[in-house]
C-alpha cells in the first residue's frame, strides 16, 4: 500500500510545517489588527416596550 510508505510525503510535510512555524508565523504576528480593542465598557441598550395592536 503506497500510503503506508512515509518516504515521499513525510519530508515534504515536515518541511512545510517547519516553514510555517519558524518563518511565516513570526512575520504574520507582527501585523496589527484593523480594529484594535477598545477599553470602553459595553452598555446594553435600554429597549422600549413594544405595544402590540391586538392586545
């Protein structure tokens, strides 16, 4: 069964993961988010009661 032979794909998989973890991830972590977190406290809106016409 060819899928049990780790020779052709194991090296490619480990090299791609190492590239992602060691090279790409530190570069991606330097980006700042477009919407930074604010220090405001969340306030819930005060809902007005709904008057149903049939009650």
